[in-house]
C-alpha cells in the first residue's frame, strides 16, 4: 500500500462533526480528559461526615453508595487523587472499582486513567469496564486506541469482532482513522486489522466506511468509489458527511470533477451548514471554472460568523490560485465585520488580489498593514515586489522598520539570502550590518556578517567578527573552521589557519566542510597524500562542487589525471555554475569545460 499520499490529504478530512444519532463522548477517544474534581482545601477534617460534605456531588454520590467498610477507603482515594495526582491514585480506585463492580465508580476510574495519559492504566480500566458492561461503546473506543497506538493488530481485530458480536456500534473506528490520518503506522495497523476480520464482520457499515477511507489513502480510487456508492445506496446505512467526502475526493482524483461536484451538492442537501462539505465543493467549482457559482453558494450559505470567515478565507485563496482576483476582492468585502483575529489573513489575501489586478500601490499598502503571525510572510512578499519594481534599495529600510526586535535574526537572514539570490551581496551585507548594530547580541547575525564580508573580499572584517564570536564560544567548530579557512585562502598564515581548522576537526570530525578545509590546508602545505586522504573523505560524505574542485586539484597535482577529471565531471553534472569549480578546471583542464558544453547542448 502506498502511504506517501497520506501526508498530503486535505485538511477537510479532520473530523469536526460526528454522527449525531447517538450521544457519544469524544473525550474518551482522545486520551485527553479533565477530572471533574474540585480542588479541596487542606485536609483538616476530623470526621467522615465532614469529609463527605467537602466533596463534589459526583464524589459524594459514590461515597453514599459505598458500603460502610468502603467509605473511608473511597475518601482516602479521593484525597490521594488531589494530593498526588491520577497516577498515584489509580490503584486505590481500581481496587475499589474491581471489588464493587459499580459502573459509576468504574467510569470514574476510567476518567482518572485517561487523565494520567498512561496507556497501561487506560487499558486496565477499559478492560474492567467491559467485564461489567460488554456493550460499553466508550470502553471499546478507549481500548482500541491503546491497541492501535501499540501496533497490536491482532488484538484490534479481536476487539472489533467482540464489539460487533455484542451489537455495539463501531463508529469509533472511522472517527479514530480520520483523526489520525497522518499517522502512517497507526493507519497501517487499522488496515491490517480490518483485513483480518471475518467476511461477515467486514460487511459492517463502519468497517466499510473505514475500508473506503483506506482505499482513498492508498490511491485505490475506483475501489473507494465502488465501496462508497454501495454504502450510500443502502437505506439502513449511516450517510455521514465522511462518506460523501471519500466518494467526492476519489472521483476528483480520477479526474471526474463533475461527478465529485454532484456528490458534494447531494451531500449539501443533507448537511447545508457543514463546512467540511462546503469548502471542497466551492474549491472544486472554482477549479472547474465555475468560480461564480462557487461564490454564489458561499454568499447564500447561512453560516455563523466563525464558519463564514473560515470558508470565505479559503474561497479567497482558491480564487487567487485560479486568477480570479476580482471575485476574491468581492469576497473580502462581503466578510463579517467582526473578523475574530483573522483580519491579517484577509488583508494578506486582499493585497495579493490587488497585485494580481496590477494595482501595485494598493497591494503594497494593504500588505504593509499585515501584522501578527503573517507579518514575516508579508515582509518577504513586499521584498519580492520591490525587486520586481526595481526598488531593491528600499528593501532594507522597509524590513528593519517592519520587523519586531524578537524576530530580527530570522527575518534579516531570510531577506539577506534573497539579496544574494538576486545578485546583490552588498545589500545583504548592508542589511546584516545595520541589523547587528541594533541587535549586537545576535551571534547568528554576526556569523552571517562574517561570511558575507569574506565573499565581498573584506576578509579582515571576517577575521574580526569571527574572533569576537570565538570569545563567546571558543569551542564552536563552525566558527573555528570559518576563521581557519579564511586565513588559509586569504593570507600566508597557514600554520595559524591549520591550528583553527584542526581544532574544529577535533570537535566535528564528520563535518564535510571542516574536512575539506583540512584537506585543502594540507594541499597548500604541499602534503598532497594527506590532502587527498581528507578531501576524498569529504567528497564521500558530501559530493559538493567546491569539495570536488579541491579534491580534483589534489589528484591532478599528483598526476592522477583521469581520477581528477572523473571527479570534476561529476561535480559539473550537479553544479555546473560553481565559480571555484569553473576556475579550477579552466586553469588545469580547460578542454573539459568545452566537452561539457558540447555534451550539454547535444
């Protein structure tokens, strides 16, 4: 089964609305529950009656139902729970629950086990619950979760079989599958457990629903369609929104977009306010060049404000992806005025819509208003737009003005890399230097400044900055190597350079950059065999073009010409534009470059 597609399944498959027919407590499905116990004041009670009065109604009812002999034990267990937590109190409650077989006490025990988040305790409590009530759906759900997370496939099959034998609904299985769709191991366990069920048990509607979902995940779209349709045709089957979604996404993945839209339209008649149905339906319509129809469905949907915002924002994204900027702006103007913390998302998408419509001034103005979690994204987008308009000299000031102090290192690094990518290392250096003046404690900015200075030929700045960093972190192998390599290629201080590099190698002897520096240092010292030994090691770890340039030159110096050319050819295949590699080959074997150009053009 192909599991690779699981991580890319649409977020709509996260179950947000469960089956409505029968009450069901989702809390027991998720291993997250809070105890319904109020905090008690320090125990200064002198009598049992005073102790009972201090308990919550739930606790009090358990004590009243207990025998006189158990009252004190139960009170002690409750107080232990408050003082020492669920893990410590579990055994006391388990002993009482096991002795009494009282369902209320067993459920209380299960709450405590769930609060402990200890799988072993959860399994013990659910086993006790099932021994008293073999039809307890919540207990089956809890135990199944523990078994799946432990990859206990055979026991999952047995549990499902037992549940169905006792006429218990196993709707908890497809619910759990949806909530753990990205957990490949767990999904595989569910798949194997279903495969091992007897044929008559596989016919269960919830088993079939889970099976259809597994088919969708594994790319068996036609089988998923067939299975889903059979369930929808059964009058007795639960027509959950999940079933429609599985069918629709399977149809879409086979290129049957019209069929998928029909499926979701049918689902919408049963679930008119369900955003899990609305969202993909609108997306499919936009993708199917029916953007206006999708927009009309959204505008006519009777949704509460949070859902209206979420679906509207998703619709804006979809419209922009399909070059429908005008409609996206219309949606932005139709959104509720109370935007519940989502205004930055709306403003960001609005700016993109303006830009698509070639209204750049409005786009920039809107993007500058984006703050919060999207501030960094907005800054990056603004920088790209500035480059497109030839305004790269305005980028640094914009970035420094917009960026909060706590985000400076990360944001400056991102824009610095953009400058370099666009061929403006001097703007990158200027930005980093200015930011470092404002944020001198940032080691990452100082290190970046050092590397940029070396690139621009200001190696003395590099030396100064790296030595400043080493005063703070004398054993950092990256700092040691950077300083050593700079001295190696920029000065005649080879012994001093090698001392730094060797110190770096002692601390990180498997780092290919450090090994390359060491090998090149031996080359410059004339120790060519040592040089080739380390450069070969670096190349075997990381066949990088610059390492290849060094390794090839070391081999060439030792008259191993064919080996050198072989290394250079490999480096040229992956990185044909690396300056150091090109310079090295031009000096030593220029005909190789001509051959490579001819091979590339043919």
